[in-house]
C-alpha cells in the first residue's frame, strides 16, 4: 500500500494543476490577509474562499484523476493486491497531495500573517473538506463507468453543497417558521459538510452577527466546545461513509 501511495503522491506533486492550485490559494490568502489590520475580517474572507474553492477543486480534480488512471488501476488489479488496498491507497495519495497544496497555499500564509486558534481551525476545516470531497470523488468513480457522467455528477454534487443546499435550507426555514424546528435543523445542517466547515471556524470567532442562523443554533444548543466536537464527528462520518461504500461497491465492480 505504501508503494502505491508513494507513486500516486509523487505523480500528483509533479502535476501542474496541483502547482497552480497551490499558487492561486497562496495569492488569495496573502492578498486577503494583507488588505487590512482587522484579522477577523480577513479570516472570514479567506473562509468564504476556502468554502467555495476547496470542495469544487477537490472533487473535480480527484474525479478526473481517478478516471484518467483507470489503466493503472487495471494493471494493479492484475497483481496480487487486494482491491480494498489498491482503492484506499489511491485515495490516500490524491487526498494527501490536495491536502499538501492546501496547507502550503493557505496554511502557511495564515500561520505567518494571522496565527491563532481561528487560523488553526480554518486549516483543519479546509483539510476536512479536502478529505471529504476526495472521498466523494472516489465514490463517483466506483459508481460510474463513463468519465463524462462521473465529471457531471462531481459538478452537480459540488454545486449542490456549495450553493443549492443553503437555498433549500432557507426555504425549509421559511415554510415551517411557525413550528419549533431548531433541533431538526441541526440534523439537516449535518447533511452538508460545507456548512459544517463554516460553523467549525465561526464557533472560534467572536462574530455573532456573521454566524447566520445555523451558526447561532450550534452556539445556542451546544456552545463552542461541544459544537466543535459534534461538527468534527460529523465531518469524520462524511469521510468514512463514502469510503466504506466505495470499497464495498468496488469489490464487486467489473472493470
């Protein structure tokens, strides 16, 4: 497994797309954090950039890479290697490469220009989103045989979680505003890893006005510490469940 991870990682680190992704993140992070003396505003702006770019780039890049490496996958399966080992090794290499790009592009500038608990939480949130959407990309790869359909599914999933979900959530709140829906909303918010990443960071910032309805709910019912633990637990499930399903499907898949 280590050999496969090493090969995938080295192959990706030489990929120009990863380099461009890293440079763009670094440029955005430095420009946003260097615009003014208010570190909180800079952190919020960088959070919005992270929540928009990281999920979309991670799922699209990982999906395309998995489909493009299908011949390499078939070659590995011809060797005495378990399908589970091969699949998880490929995922680890892709997720690790994207994670390194995020740490270099966002993590280093944040630690240098605005180090603190909120900065570390932002880095953790971005890494979780990278792992989650890489896992979703792996699930797409094992569910679809056609590359075009797989990329289409990746785009739909990315747009749903980054844009459409909050609109549907607001419609739900508006439709049932006369009922006590606070606690059910906590469960609904848990279904969106992007919202979870946002809340994880906002719970560490003293920005009650910017937290929105979902962040205020977590603050009200759980507090900062318990809410953060709950969010991290949900995000771990968002990584584990797609990987488990991917392994089970891939074991029976006819390549």
